[in-house]
C-alpha cells in the first residue's frame, strides 16, 4: 500500500475513533496510533495523519446561533462569519429564535459558548449581587 492511501485510511480511522471523545481520550488514541505505526515501521506518517484529521474535523465543526428575534440576512451572515473565525467552525450555522433571551444572541459549538444575550447579562449581575 502506498503512503498516500495509507494516510487517507488512517486519517479516516482516526477521525471516526476521536468523534465525541474528550481531549484526554483523543490524546490516548493518537498515542496508540503512534505505537501501531511504529510497530509497522510507518511512524513517519503520523504527522500527516494527525494534521489531516485535525483539518477535516475543523471543517466539520458546526455551531448554533440563537437570537432573541429575527435578524436580517446581512446581520446573520456577518455574525456567522465573525463567530466561525473565532470558534474554529464552519460558517454555515444553525439559526434559532428564542424570545426569552430579551435581546442579543447565544452562540455555541461542541467546545465553546458565547452568551451575548441580555438574559445572560442579567443572570451574571444576579450572581454578582448574591
């Protein structure tokens, strides 16, 4: 099997195995992959496999934006673009409306939460006063 094909196969396997796992679990998986590749005398492929897997997982990262009320297409797209860059996600966000937020928005990925809502700010103030 040539190196390109091996990298493609191992990258797909690594992505599948790391899906939904914590960072510590992912690290263990990568270390085990390193051992397997070393035993096969192909450990030189590890960097390309991990780099490829990270790039693919980054492409797949999606996020959700919840607005307090309907927003214009232009506003949604601008915010999606900025948040996608900050959250390492794809610009194609799932958009929802939740009037209980009063104003602002909440954005979330699997790893991050950005609460820029009025409701969130009020909750923060309540916690500070207690």
